[in-house]
């Protein structure tokens, strides 16, 4: 496949109800940028056959490709699989549940003109979440990351970001993409350590459209704190 401008990686697990509307929304928004793009869906052998649905719908024709993984399950590993397959000079990572608004893609891409890493943030002016309890607990946790562990931005657990491929390669993706959401902590902190320009753009998390969240808040907090301590030593 020829080189493209933008590569969007969407990891999935039981997102059959969301994935086709999401891909449609991504393509509609990216076409407004007048840039070439690809969408790489990486499915962890979903019992609801999310990956099969994508393959049957798009038949791996440009610009949509689907990779179905059969071993080493996990969010970080899925994203790394996608990164190894990209052809774009800019990589965008986003979730499949519509928390990450596809309408923000154009703004994130434009923001890369003055940054190396762009993070969609719930915790700057203009951002937010429909789920108030999740918003408050996530905000409090990010304050701990910022003030106690020296993390550089306000939403270090976002998971919705755009980065230049050349910048990511300098950070060693193999050492970043592991675990569940820990990878985003590592990505932000390593980018900060290397002196990369990081900027945040506001995002509002609406409610999940279909399916159930895979996030287990208290398990994540324990794991994230462990990761933050290791990074800030």
C-alpha cells in the first residue's frame, strides 16, 4: 500500500454496534482535511465478531483495513500491532465507543502544525464528560498525576491523541504500548522527557452508544499509580 498522510488506529473488543458508524464518521471528517488516510481496525478476536463485520463490510479495501489478533490480548498490544502496519506520517489513536469524537480529528491534525503530540483533553476549557462521576474521579486522578508525579498535561489518561510517526519512532513504541491504559501515561511522559512539544485540545466525552465499557476504574487506578511511580523515579 502506498504512503498516506494520516493513519487512524482503532482497537476493538466487542464493538460490533459502534464500529461501522464510527468508521463512517471518521472517513467523513478526514475527507474534510483533503489529506490521504487509512483506518486500521485491530480486533482482539471479539466474541461478537466485530472484526469479521469490518472485514465483510470493507473487504480490506482502501482506506479501511482490519487485523484480527488471536494471541496476547490487550489494548496496548493491539495498538502496537496497528502501529507496525501504518503507512501514514501522522498516527492517531482513538477508542471505538464514540467517547472519542471523530469531529475532533481535523482540529487535532491542524494542531500538529505547532506540536509533536496532540492530546484530546477532558480537563481544559471546552472539554468535559457526560458521566459526571467519571469526570470528577478522572479529573482528581489526573491532578494527582500532575502535581505528585510531575506529568506535564491535564489529561494524561485520555487515549485520544495524534503524533508524528517520526516522533513516536524516537520514543520506542515497543516500550510504550503495553497493559491497558498505561500506554498513554508512558507515551505522554516519555514525550515530555524527550522535549517533544505537547498540546491539548478540548474534547467532550458523550455516552457510549452501544455495548459496555471494559474499564475497571479501581483496578486501573492501582495499575496507573504503579506506572506513574516507575516513570517518575
